[in-house]
């Protein structure tokens, strides 16, 4: 059996302020740091150990991961960072208040941008500072890899090559892996692992700072999946149509 831990970063400052964040690099709040410590406590209480870690290149995911590893006395583990694990790029919505955007464009339109499978947000000009693409961490990206706005489908399609090329080989070697990333990049992995239908996956909720554990067979098909609570108790994770 292979074991994989997925964790969405703790609450960020823009989560708290209800802003579209995407590739904008924002810090964790104190509540987000507390969530990260709570995630580590859950893993420790359940007797988990880890061998390798993967994360995005965004600070909120990196700090969440390092906080978890620090609490587990595993800061020495190898950590692999890659932009393919970044949050979905929200295009021209990045930095906007979600409530005010709904007032301007209508609840139905914003719901379509936020909670559909293959409808991207309005594209952003790459020269717009809100695009975040002028950051040096993306200097090596080809023009075709620089998003102007992504749907959930787009996000999954750029996450999966990293899953296949980097995470899967580690799991096949027997490594106990943790992936600290974002709501939509993790939704992409969940859809891939569980075959969640297109109309269901946008509604799948992965709480901030709550470890989602997969137990996988030798072919990396899920045998069991569950969320861990701070005391180490397991809560089955179910993805259903509402």
C-alpha cells in the first residue's frame, strides 16, 4: 500500500479578505499558521511519517508545508517546488473582491467562473502587474505556459504532468509523500485519482489546513481516502452530486 497526504494551505490574507488570489503571492494569516500546526498535530496523532514533500512556488503553500514539517521534526526532508502545483490562475479577477465582483457581473456569472469545470475567467493582459507573470520564479516559462486565466480543467491539465513525472515515481519507490498546494490544483489531483465527474468536481471542498489522506494500491488506485482531525481521527471523504 502507498500513502499520499494532500493538504491545502492554511488561511491566507486574501482568503480572509475574500479576494480572488490565484497566482498572487500572499502570506498566511495567524489563523492559517494555526491551521498548519493543527494539520501536523493530526498527522502526528495518527502516527504518520513522511519521506518526501512537494509544493507549489507560492508562499502560502510553502509556509504551510514547512510549518507541518517543522512540527513533525522533518524539516530535513527533500522538498520539491514547482509552478505546476500553483493555484488556478484567476485571470482578470485576481485581486478583486468576490462580493463586489458578483454585484457587478451577477451571481450567476461569477458562479460560472468560480464553480464550473471548463469556463475560464476573463483573461488578463500579461503585462498587468496583477497577472504575477513578471515574477522571476516564472522566468523560465514558455509563452504557452503563461496563463492569462484558467478553468479548473486547464488547472488539472497542467498539474497532471507533474503528478506523472515527479510524484508518481516517488510513490512507486515506496516514499510516503505529502503535497501542499491549493484548492484547485488539489481538486485536479482528486478528480484524477477518483475519476470524479466533471459536474461534481467543482463542488468538491477541500478545507484549508486539513490533511486529506489517500491509501493507494500497487497500481496507485485509491483504496481509501479520508480527512484527518487534530486528534488523529479519520473522517471518510465522499464526493457526491448535490
